[in-house]
C-alpha cells in the first residue's frame, strides 16, 4: 500500500468530492462618471441663475398681466405683494449666485481648472452687473423720497 506525504508530487490528482464548486470571478465593475466638484457646480449656478431668474420674471410678468387687469389688482394689493415677493426672491438668489461665483473661482484656482475659472468669472461679472443696476435704481428711488 502506497503512502502519500503532504507535498508529495506523486500524489494522484483526483478532485475532492467535498470541495465547493469553482465560482468564476465577478465581472469588472462598470466605470462610473466622476462627480463634478462643488466649485464647478457653484460656478455653473452663478452663471445660469441670472438667465433663469430673467425667464422667471418674464413669465410672472405675463401671468400677472399689465394694463387694466394690473390696475384692478393694485387696488386690492395682491399683485403688488406677489411682485414684491418675486423681486425679493430674485435679489436673494442673485446675491447667492454672486457669492457662489467666488466659491467657484477659488475652487477653480485651487484645482487649476481653467473651465471652472472661466465660468465663475462670467457668473461674477453677470451677477455683479445686475447687483450694480439694482443698487443704483434703489439709490435713485430712495433719493427721491
């Protein structure tokens, strides 16, 4: 009777009936798109927000109406309240977009991403022009009273 030692090359190559069946390796994970950094998202918000707010203003102006309908609503004050609320929302959103433009600019500089820097500068300039216009109009209106 032949005796086999552990590691003996002459050991017969028979499969172990108690071993688990061989499982093929899992397929490779699909490559996912890398998430945009917050600075790039902030820069895009800074650039796109004025256009969306302008569109909102046009839509609300057409919904609220002008002319005789507006004069009727102004008597009860409901249109004036809605327009004031929309103006405040637009102003606060413009201020937020202006601030997020600087966040995007700093993040783009730190990450050395030229496209983020360009978008952030565009957003800062656009929101800065809007804020300058709003402040100048408010100063003119308040100066008359």
